[in-house]
C-alpha cells in the first residue's frame, strides 16, 4: 500500500515552485520554501540559523509569559494563537476543540475547560443558539499574548533584517 503525500495549497502572496512532472502525473505546484525565497539575503544555512534563533526567542517568550500558569505547552499555544486570529470574535467550543491539534477531542476539551476555569478564556452567550455558549480570549490573555507576539515579531525582524 502506498501513501499519497498531502500537498498544501500555496498561501496568498507566496511564491510557488513547479515540480518537474512525469507525463500524466498531474503533480501540483508546491509552495516555495521561505529559505529559497529569502536566499538573496543570505545562504540557506544562514537563513535557517537566523530562523532558529528567532524561534528560540519565541519559545523563551512563551515560557516566560505562561510557565507560571501551567499553560506553556504547545497545545495552549495553538489554541490561543487560533483564538487571537479570530480577531476577538467568540467561537463555538467545538471550534476551539479543533484548534487544539495533536490530541483527541476529550483531551482538547480538558485544555479548553482548564483555560476557562483559570480565567484565560471567557464564556459568552450564543445569540444564535441559547442552548450553547461561545468562548473568547479574556482581556488579560489578549494583552499577555500580544506582548508575547510583539517580542517575537521583534526577534524575527532582527533575525531577517538586511545585513550590510
């Protein structure tokens, strides 16, 4: 049995690279790696090194922001990131469970429930369905998360600033 590789569509504004096709293969284009797109400003190895240094700064910022709360693992990172990307809009709990990748639904429910219990997520009434509740980031989580992102943006900006 052979497995097909999952091919992700390119992100808007992202360069694509055409893979050589065998006759009739119908192989789709794949997104160009950011390293190859950035190659003009340094070698691939240097770009990777800079990326990892900035990523390390992001990891350190995350741990500093959330370690004492117990929310420093990757599952909360993904949950909080996806909620922030909603632009402050409240989402159904079932949608939030899907933001917690790499675990089963029962475990995702525990992550969401814990964040609610600790006050990082807020439950609000669902105007479309009085039987269900929506969740959103608390103001304090949003502030903490944005401080973390600002620090991370600075690290990535510095890492990829043009070098003379």
